[in-house]
């Protein structure tokens, strides 16, 4: 089983800032969410994490070794990193939504993100058919993972809402991913 986890809250999340490659720590709420996630996951055999601190800190309460995989890092927002979401113009949002090859200035496109996340998912498929593999990552890679699990080639990133500190579960049956739950947040007592 693949257990796909979005990191706990950071100050930037609470402030409505875009937070791509910025290496922020969890805030107090995020640390509580990390503890709640560790209980909600159940048995975990392998932990894979984005290299960013907020993902690693969310995984820490499990007390297991972390396998860092750069492919699970958040989308590179380039010059938009740490901007309030409201600073992105309507025209820029429209262009981004309509063109998966569009990238923020000095950033990464959703098509590039999908490619690297698909590779990371495929590399975990065999292992996840036998073990519970928890992946601690970010909102954009989770959206790409869901598209991979569903076998959707169309860009669906803008059609998914991924909650803070959520868990999605992907079983492996006959060598194929099967989405069994999406955006679980019932384990959270703090938002």
C-alpha cells in the first residue's frame, strides 16, 4: 500500500503564501498534525520523504528511517515562492490552468512535475505491493500521484482539493495502483 501524506501546517500555509521550495519548518499546529498522522497511518514499513524540512518533520513521529527522494519535492514556484496567492494575477492563473507546460517565472511546469512524480510512483509500485510505504510530500506531488493512480493523462491538478496533513491510500492489485481513499483528514483534531 502507498500511503501518500501531505505535510503538516507551516506559518506560510497559515498565511496563504505559495510555498514551493522554501524550506520552512512545521508550526505548533503542524507538529500536532504530524503526531496525529503517525497514529492514523497504522503499520508503516518504509518511509519516503521529500527533502524539505516540513515533510521530514511530519514523518519524524513514526520513528523510522527516512529515505529521501528529491522527486517528491514540491512544485518549484520560482519567483512566485513565498508570494501571497492573491498576488498572482487572474491572467497568470488562467494561463497556468489552461497550459500544463506553463511554468511560473524561473519555476517548474505541471507537466514536468507529473513526469517526475510518475517515475517516483512507478519505482515504488513493486515495494508497495508487499509493504506499507508512507510517502511524505506536498500538495502538488499528491495531485500528480492521484492522476497516476487513476491512469489519467489529462491535467487534473486544478480539480483536486488536497487538505493540510491529509492521507490518501493507494493499494497495488495485480501490479496496478488502485485508489482506495483520498484526502483523509478525520484523524486531525487541529487545523
